[in-house]
């Protein structure tokens, strides 16, 4: 049984990582190859090279490790102006070479591989305004949109400034590769699609509803066993309510994937409310950003809470009950960056790379595989120019090349 994008409870302990490569994108237009080496409780992080080519505002990175293919989306364009979706081949030393590119309608904030015999035959983009678009790989200058699905909603949500229209913020392929889940921040929905893995066509399934005003943004899968879908869970991070939700997943025969919400918890300790715009030193509210799973633990990045001092935001940690999939809050720790838009845990589970968007730094933190707790700062590197307060600039994404 083949699974994709799925973390399971039986994650094996891995040896200490001596040296690894990372890839980081910046809104000024470049992708950077970084090298990290660890020596006990410290480390060194350096920039090895950079490459342009992913449009003028690279916004998201996705990696197919098996083929060494990097996907990069471009948030520029929109409102009649075009942008680019680009693939790069990744060398053994982390160097990137442009391998394919197509023109999009712009405003692409996220992209994922899906479909095909290996789950990597197509890409799906979360676009502005209120659409997702699909393209067949390989990308070329003559590539055209395979399918464009535009969403609508009858009225604005509770957070009218962000929920006056649908806002698909990511696209998450199901563990078996035959379903796609699109968190819609504007409509407080998880939009579900079945995938024709041969043609790449998406068919609409019934939606799952988040709490009003949650603003679901990203998600990550987990299951107790690598060989079964029994106990499958999806965990979503909700940007507007600063919460994380747990969903049970059901794969009925010859029917659509269904998701049932079972739990929603704050991304802050009990009794601690996330800072609002009036409390924040820069006049902007705290916003949860991204969620990842490693072993029996869930992690969520909080942007602009500055819990650990000026320009020092946080990451929340939860344990997963292996029998029920229920979450229990453990702690929040220093993200060692401001506006951590993205972060990623390495496959060994021993390191966390955090991308501070406004601080425009990549911070490498240690992680205890057994307890799930994130430890101290091992290394930090500023990448290109810092972003402006609340602006769409600075560092956009960071991932491990593995």
C-alpha cells in the first residue's frame, strides 16, 4: 500500500544529522541553497548559491525527493497580470536548475504535486482570486490550464476583512493520492475533490465545515500505522482564530473522502489569548501560519505574537494520543524569527527549520524525537533583505532537501 504526505506513529529513531541542505525562497525573486552542519549543541548555516527564474515573487516551495524536482509558485500577477509556475531539478549538492515553466493567472500562494502513476503527474495551484488551477507536467511555455475551479460564497464570514470572498490557501493530497483537500480561509471550509490520477481531473465532493471565523490555512495527515488508513487524521491550522483542528477521515468504497471535525484547540497555553491588533507593538494581530506532524506530535507556527520578545514569535507543540488521535497542548517555544510563515521538520525528526518572513532568516532548532519538544537555537542566517512590517516581502519558504 502506497501512501503520500502521511506521518505515522511508528517513526523510527534516526542517527544524528551531521550535514544537510536546505532550500529557501525570497519574495525578491530568488531561491537560495543553504548548507547546515551540526556539532553537538551548535551548528553552522551558510548560503551556498542562489538562482532566479520563479517569477518576481516566489511564494512556496514543494519538493519531490524521488525525482529531485522542486516546485515553485509565484504570488505576483493577478488582476489581469500573469505570473509563473516553475520546476527546477535539484543536484546532489542542492544546486537548482530550471527544468520547466508555465504562465499562470497569478497570485499563486501554494502548489502541490498530485496524480499520475507516481503521484507527481500534475500540479495544483491555489490562485487569486478564489480559484485553484491545475497543470500537466512537464511544464513548458505552451502549457495551458488543465482545469480551473472558481469558488463562490453567498456572504462574508465573521472576519469580513479576510473573509469577503473564498480564499483557497493550500492544496493537500490525500495519503492514497486519490483525493485533494483545499482549506478555504475565506469560506471556513475544507473543500474536497476526488482525483482522476490518469487525466488529472478533479471532481467536487461535499465540503467539511470549520468553525465560523476559523480561517483554515494548511493541513497535515497522521495515522497510527504506515500500512493502514485506520485511525487516519487530518490536522488543520486556522489562521484567523489561532487554533488547530483535528478531523477524522473516512474513505468509503466508491464514494468521496469525508472529514469530521472532532477537536479544536488554541495555539497558545490555556488562559493565554493570542495578541490582537490593539495589543501588538506593530498594530497587527497574531496569525497562525503552518502545521506539521512528526511522529506522535503536531506543531503550529504563530506569526507576530512576539511572545518571546521583540520580533521573536512562537511554535506550539501538541502530543497525539496514538489510540484516539486527540491532541494535548504541550508548550510554545521561541521560533527565533519574526512572522514564521513556513517551517519544516527534517525526516529524522531531529531538526526544525523555521523561516521568519519579516526577519528574513532561517533558524535551525534542535528537536527531541522521543519527547517531541523543540530545543534551542543551533544556527540562524539572514537570507537577502528583511521584510517590512506586515508586508508581502521577506522570506517566503524554507524546506529540507531530502
